[in-house]
């Protein structure tokens, strides 16, 4: 792409497969009803926003799930397994692609995440790929729970730009969520909506002139 010097990648359903429907089914099995309003791709209960911005602890999140299900007897393990069920995985080819892109652009990761998912992902990366984190794959990896901010709010994008002295006109943001794309565009970022599965990331990057 012309004039693009920097790329900010989302994680879920761009690099790493996630499936909200599996988590919805898992939460329903715990006893949560009206699942489309409680937890979905485009909207969800404030409990998830609070957890993704570090406003509540894992223990408080689990209490929120117990309250929503009306089952105080639910164990931490039951809740964590239901919550983590949306995490599918990634492929080595995507890690290789990230290193290839990093040779041509300044690259960053910007993910709405939370402590329970983050811990699962780090363990998965260690056991599956023998890597400790994403430090080698990006100039910097940003996670919402550490920043106390989340997409699509413009302040999270502004912080990444400011900290790294990035010009939004020279920066591309790639995400699978239309609302996050709109948030990025509000501050002048170029943006691409990822409509393919993460397994097609290479083809997507080539089709859009990034590689």
C-alpha cells in the first residue's frame, strides 16, 4: 500500500482464531440466558468491558458470571473453561508472516484482551510454538487490560500513535470488527476490515498490497 509505513494488527480473528458462538453456547450451559445481549461479537454486558480494561479482577469477573447465571456454586474452573472456549488457536505460518511484515513496516499489536484469556494464550504459545510472547513479532504489543483502555474508543489508538510517534496518515489498522475500524478512522488512521479467517492472513495481506 502506498505511503503506509506502520501497521497495527488486531489479534482475535486476524492472527488468532476465536469463535464467539462457542463461548455463547458454553455460557448458556452455565445457565446464562438472553445470550445475544449478554455476550456477542458486536455488543455485550458491561462486565466484559470492565474486565478488558482491568477495571475488575478475574475474581470479580467470575462473580459477575455467577450472578448472571444465578449459580453461586459455579467453580472458577467451570467459568474459566467456558470463557476460554472461544480461543481456538493460530498457525505457525501467521507468525512467519508477522516477521515478514515486520521487515517492511513498523508493526504493532493492539488487542482487546483480559487477564484470563491472556494467561491462556501465553501458555498456548509456549506449549505449541515454544515462544514466550509476541515481543519478537512486533515493535510493541498492546493489550487493553494493561492500558486500561479498549477499542473502539479513540483514546486507545491515540495512545499507541503518541507513544510511538506514528503519523496516522502513514499508519494502517487491521481488525475484524467494523466498530473498531470506525473508531480508528475517527482519528485519521487508514483501516482494513479483515473478512477472512486467520488462516488466510497471508492472502489477505497480499490482496491488499501489504506483501
